[in-house]
C-alpha cells in the first residue's frame, strides 16, 4: 500500500501533499525562506512548520508528526550555552536523557555571484542520549539566522526563533540489487524514498546541475 504523504501545518494539523511531493528544503532554503521571515514576524509563504515550546524538554517521539519522517519545527531558545554544559542539554524534567552537541557549528552560505558566497546562518547538530549515556538514533539540527540577515529598522520587531529538523538515522538500510549487467546500491532510505547510486555500466547522460541557491559544501549527509 502506498504510504500517506503529509506534512504538519503551523497549527498542528496535517496537510496532504500530492503523491511524489516531499517537504525537503535545503539548509539555506530553510533559513532564508522559513526561519528569516519567522524571526522578522513576516508572513510565511507556506505553513509547513509548527511552533513548539521548549523543544529540548520533550522526547522527539512525543512531538507531533510522523516519527518515521523528517520533521521540522520552530522554537524559541529558553536557555543559553553560557549557563549550561556546552555538550549536554536535558530534554525532560526527570533528567532521564539529554541532547549532546556533536561536531562544530557549521556555517550555511548561499551563492550571490560566481565564486562569491555569503553566510546566512549556522547549524548545530545534536544526538539524543538516554539512561546511562546510551546513544540513540535520534538526531536534531538547530538552525540560527545570522544577525546580518535581520533588518535593523527601528520598526522591525524580531523574535528569537530557531528552526529545528528532527529525524532518526536508519540502521542496516544498505541493500544491493543486481539486475542483468547493471548494479544498483541503495545507499539510503528515508520517508519511504530510496536514493540510488548506479554504477557506470549504462549511459544515463549528464547529471543534473546543482541548485544555484546553495553552496556546494552546504549540505552534509544527514540521517
């Protein structure tokens, strides 16, 4: 049976999308076209991202939406790194687990001219630990808009919003399929969509050009 294709709306309901459509913004698109107007209190072009209070205080499986899909949320930061451990943030009141920062904060840039890019925001990556430091398959990315992207006009009201992307990393998802002289490897499976890499045994023509919006090093492989 074909899976239901839907996304959360800003009021917590579900919006049905046409078959084949996925809400998959790049890092730069998420920052520029969703987080930036949210911070500046401007109307959004679409209402696909709901607001969550204190997102770090809830287990991701308790947040709205399909846990099998990549989910996006807006939330205001109610803490800062100067007052808590820089590597741990408790997620529920009984302190049975925490989100741990992995890696360094990453700059997200967009191309504004040939060989010229501008940093518009940053991304932090967190992994969820439970119990006695047991690493789980839950990952969360936190997106922040740079102050340079916010208008300094005195009439502009800006709020401390952040965008979040939450999903689970698939395990043992690598499968190899051989058909005739063409070998295909399934290198990832997410939200019911399989991404295929095909060996060069058959001519398929030139690959599509990358999106002009984002720098080539912007996206990293994510869970």
